[in-house]
């Protein structure tokens, strides 16, 4: 086999591998939002009624019936597709009263 052909085949294989790795890194982890029920996190934006939260190192879209300021501790109470239903974490609510 010609050396240039071998190099082209190897380079193509490495490119495909790199694309697959980058694509899988950007996907949400397996198990999806259901595995997050009861998990605690932090609001990263104003939630009124929707915003974003950080839960277990991942950013998620979230909805809450309460107005939640950025940096508020939250708890995941439900899911709807890839949207988390959240509420103020009980620990945060206790310190506010």
C-alpha cells in the first residue's frame, strides 16, 4: 500500500474520532432529567417563570412557580421533556424566614 494512502486513511479516521468525541461531550449525560429528581443546584439566571440552573455540573432550562433570583439554591421537583421543574431549596427557604 502506498504510504500517502495510509496517511490519508489514518488522518480521516482520527478526524472522525475527534468529531464523535466532541459531539458526545456536548450531549447531556445518559439518564436525562429523571435522574435529577430531588437533586439540588443553583439558579444561574433569573427564573421568572423560566431560566437556567446548574445541577450536578450541567446547565438545564428550568421553570418555577416562584420568582427565583440568580445564585438561589434550588431543588428539582419534576421534569417536562428537557425542562426541569424547580423550587427554592428548603434550606434556603428556612434561612429566609
